[in-house]
């Protein structure tokens, strides 16, 4: 359920017509619904009732300060992959003590900053990283809380670019190497071994890969216990899928049930790193039709050129991502046609959707649904396009949580040679 509905013939977010937002902030604009985000968070955490757990929202999905602030207020922790994400969390009022730090390439300065602010755990991805964390912690007279990210070698059956839990992927430490590394870690003065983690992929629509991964991690936990290494938590990563088109992902309740059964009777805290499932369907990309280029004969394609492009939302170009596209006007007068919705960027891959049966006229507004995750977060300035504005709607109110970039923003920090 979300709060994007037609009211009096026009698509609204909560109580605000999208046309009002376009008039006030221009297009393209990312529009998020606070009520939808809040609901998704609550559904997730309620599904976990009775399990000792922490939700560490994956900041990479949408790191806007407004979004992070809402989640911090709801009590969420955060999964970060860079010091930039850490600073965002802190600026938004998030609690560093609820932060886990993932990622294969942590730099020394990032490790140092995370230690200084007292994050909950480093999710370590290699023996080399373990050495650096130990050395940096010892130099500061600190002990770094660590978990090893184990690569359970399970097939998440998702797009290859967002599959992370196979042996051939760069992520994590192979299960059969992890045990020796845990033994080594336990001897280091700068490390406090507290957990194990994994993340097998994103947009998963089946529970069995989660089950397989957690089962393998629990077996490892048991082997470690025999060796005298007791872990306090298991972090199962993120990855729960959503409905973009006709996918039928498991509900958070069904997902939680599987995990609950697997960990029953164990004294383990559970950490979850959901991203997409919390924010994707809480956002749309609002865009306006600039030009129509209808084909001349029946075999031709019809192009609707809009002001949003692959630099704003790269998922269709990069992963064949399918996003529902709807007209803001509920019953537009134009005749429906199968339009390719394309942007102004000079690339054939610059499309938001293809062959969409829509009734559109020049100047109409379109909403690209399910754009709250990996939308703005992956936006670029390609073709010298300023990045879109972002707004959050709360009931009748619209809050501009990121201003549209200006020409000055585009050129910030750059110089001609003759100006030195
Ligand atoms: N934890 C770790 C360590 C991750 O690498 C990720 C996502 C998550 C949690 C959150 O996963 P989620 O719950 O959102 O599936 N840009 C791609 C998705 C990349 C996901 C990368 N890692 C897309 O647009 O589909």
C-alpha cells in the first residue's frame, strides 16, 4: 500500500496533486511520500516483533538527508558503505552506535572516522581489510567491533549486476576461509569479534536463497562456538524485492517468519539491511513531456521525449529495470499509443520505458513509479544536466529536501587553465 492515488482525476501524493509540485518546483523532480516510507518501515519492524533485532537501512538506496532523518526518527539504524554515507547519517541525526559499515574497499581515513564516532560494527570483506582495521584501532587505543562478511555461495536468481552472494562475485569471504580468519581475528588486540554478515543480492523475490544463506551462516556460527568464538549477532543483509511490474515478492512477514524459524532458540541478535523494500515504492520521478515524435507507419516506433533522463534514473538503461509509468492526468484526452518514453540524453540507452500504452500529449506530466530506491542516489550530471530536485510530502505539506542543481553547482570547483 502506498499514498500515490488519483484524486479528482489527477495523481496526488498523500494530499498534494503532483501537478502542484511540478508548478512549484519544476521537473524532473523526485517526490517522496513520508507516510508511505513510514508505513514500509513499520511493516518491516512489526514483522520482526519478538526477535531481538536492529534495522540498518541501506543508505545507498536513497541517502537524502530528509529521508535519512525520517528513518532516524523512526528508530532506524543505518548500513553505510563510505564515509560520505556516514557523514550523511550523522548530519541527518542518525545514531552512529546503530551504524554498520559494509563495502569491499574501506580506506584508512574512513576506518578511522568510523572508529572515532563509535559505529556498531565493521562488516569486513577481506583479510587485508581486517589487518588495516586492527592496525588503525590499535594506533588509537581502540578495539574495533567486527563481523566478517561471508560469501555463502548461493544463487540469488536476480539480475547478474545485483547478485552478490556467488563465489565469483567480489564480495565477502568464502565460507570455508572464514573460520580460519575468525580464529586469527580473535587473537588481535585491536579487534572485538562480534558478528557475522552476508548480503546475497538485491530484488530477491524468492525466500529460498535467504534460507540457504542463513543456514550456512548458522553452521559457521556453530563451528566457531566449538572453537570458543561466540558471536553476538547475525546480519542477514538486505535484498528483499518489491513489485515493479508483476513480481510477487514475499511479504516482510513471510521473510521474517523464515528467519525466525532458523534462529529459534539461539541467543543471537538479528541485523537487517533493507534498502529498496523501504524506499522504492515511496517515491516517483515526476517528469514532463517535451516533444512527441510519433512514427509515420505502423512499423515505426513512437517516441515521447520527456525532461527526465537516464542521468536521473539509470535503472532501465543499466539493469533493464522496468518502472511503471503513468499519466498524472487520470483520463487524458489523447489517443493511447505504444510510446517509448525517452530522455534528452544522447544515448540510445536513454529510455525510462519502452512500448508503453499511454494517452499523452505534449506538455503532459508523467510519473515514473517505484523510483524512491536507486533513483536519485545513482543520478549523474551526464550531458551537463543539473540533478533533479527532491521533495518529501507530509500530508498537505511539501518540503524541498534538495534544491534542483544550478549552473553554478554544475561547474563548482572547475577552472579554465588561463584562470590559474
Ligand atoms: N546491504 C548491502 C551490503 C548491500 O550491498 C545492499 C545493496 C543492501 C544491503 C541493500 O539491498 P536492498 O535491500 O536495497 O536490495 N542499484 C541496484 C541495486 C544495487 C544494490 C547494491 N547493494 C538497483 O537499482 O537495482
